[in-house]
């Protein structure tokens, strides 16, 4: 569930940002997508992309732990 | 077994949270600049007019006790429709958190840590917010109690120090209302009424957790008025020091004004202390919006909100960077589009839509309670 929430929020908030940029600059969707997410050299965007990946990994781990806890509870019953 | 963490805040803490929330990024980027020398009047007018929507938010929360905005929506609209609306609100709360974080990041890299990447500032700050929220709302409240006197004291001290530095020129504020009330009202609607005052909609997620719910509404309105007056004072000081044009051109007018403080060739560079203090307002604002979004996720995905903290904090840090290429674009988006497209629907549209349903459902709940 955490992973699903992570992916949903990531995709929808990126879409929101892109839609606002499209409106502001009068550009197409793909132009704005490219403009927003391309890792240009020297912009240090890789730092936040790395943080984002750690967030995704954390959500995998959290989901695994929660499903493990739930199955242990079921077994205990 | 994990110890249950407390989710209650006192009225004093609520007062401080509302005040710090309103100062938040408003004090950093400066508000009401479009009204030129009358921006302080615009802030007072917006503050007074904001009592109506804030009272409305309090009314909605008080009709169905001990329920936050999302739980009220679930009662009013049913599970399916409310889930869609809650997801939209989560996006709104996270998006605004990212915008506030960007304001702070730009302030820090522009004036304090000039060689540090803004990305590092965003990630570090979100880790800090995540840790506070992981410990619970009460920790945020207690943290605020410690920090609040420094925030309010510093904002008030700036004016006094500028006065002693002979940098405060009242002629910059004159003439008052040279073009009538028109420019003031144009600044109030929709800019000031949505940012920062309308953003108090996020407190519909916090009010049910106040220890004395009966007085929470009065406390919120009192905090709104006090903060409005302090914001107006701060704006007055900025105009009197810089003049209306320089204030409008300045990226961070409060800092530019504070930079003018010079007493006995000894007390100088006070702006660095101000940044440190302003950080608290930003922290509260991001935390409240982030907390609102997390509570929404808790309701939609049926998992404790603490499970979402780290992953969502990283999304906000990421969003704060990709929302705009530079500060000019960030501000331009914030002025021209965010109030109309983002703020008004979530601050006024959906709560107004909720109103008849809340009246209807709360009547039903009350009559059920009487039958029992």
C-alpha cells in the first residue's frame, strides 16, 4: 500500500506541476515533461532523484514488513 | 509493542501553530507588494475579511465533533466520492508544502549557504520535518512553544532596531491610498485572501486534536488577528525602510530591510539571525500541510500515517526542485496561477460544497444521538 501511495502521489504531483508549466509557458505536454525531468549536467538534480529512490526503497521495505506482520498475526490465530 | 504516541495539542500550542503557520513563507517572500505603500492596509483588510472563511472552517469542524476535514467528507459524501476528494486534497497539501520548501531553499542558498546546493537544503529540511511528525503532533506543538517567542520577538525587534538605525522613513508610506481603495482590494482578492490566510483550511485537520475543542475556534481567530497585525507591522517596516518600489523588486524584502540595521558599528548582519528565526515559521507551515496530507493517506490507504512519512517527505523534497527551474518562475507561478487554479477550489470551493451535506448529516447524527 505504501508503494502504491508513493507511486500515485509521485505521478500525480509531477503531472500537476507539468500541467501548471504547460499553462504558464504555452508548451506541449511532452516538451514540459522533458523540461521538468531531464537531468541536465551541473543542475544537481541527481541529488533529489537519489532521495526519491531511497523513498521508493523505503516504501518497498515498509510494505514487506507490514505484510510479514499481518501474515504472522494470521498464523498466530 | 510500540508505545502509542500522543496526538493532543493545548490551546497555547494551537495559537502558536496558527501564528507561525501564517508567518511561514508570507514573512519570507513578503505579501501585498502590489498595493505598493498601502500593502500594510491590504494585509489588515485581508485579515479582517479572512475571519469569515476561518469561522466557516471552524463551523464545519464543530458540526461533527472529533472529526477532521477528511473524516467529515467521508460522512458527508460517502466513501467513494470522499476518497477522490481526499486524494485531491493530499495533492494540494503536498504541492503547497513543496512550494513553501522551495521558498525556504531559495532564501537559504541566496543569503546564507551560498555554496550549498538547494537540493541538499530541501532533503535535510524534509528529514527534520519527517522526524518531528514521526514523534507526533504534540512534539510539534511543544517545539513551537519553545521557538515562538524568538520568532515574534525578532519580527518586532526588526522595526525597533531599524528605527534606532535611522533607516525608518515614514515618508515612504505616504500618501495613504493615493489611488483609492481599488489597488488594495485587487491585492486582497484573490492573492491575500488565499495566501496566507485561506491556507488555514489545513487547520481543519488539526482543530479536532485541540485539548479543549470548545475554545479552539476562538483561539484560532485570535491567532489570525494577532498574526495579521504582526504581518501588517512587518510590511509597514519594510515599506518605510525600502520604499514601495524596492520592496516590490526585492526577492526577500524583510531580509533586505534587516540588512539596513547598523547600530554603533557593532550590531550588524542581523539578517542571518532573522533567517534562523524565520526557519521556524517555514517548519510549522510545511509540517501542518504535510501532516494534513499524511492523515489523508492514512484514511485512503488504511495504514498508520507514520508509515508514509519518509517516502512522502522525499517526494516533497523532489517536488520542491522540479516545480520550477528558477526563483523567478516559482514566484510567477505563485502569483499568476496558484491562487486561481489551486487555492480557490480547495480553500473555498470544496468547503462550500461540503456545507449543505454537513448540515444535513449533522442533523441526522444529532437526532440519532437524542433517540439513544
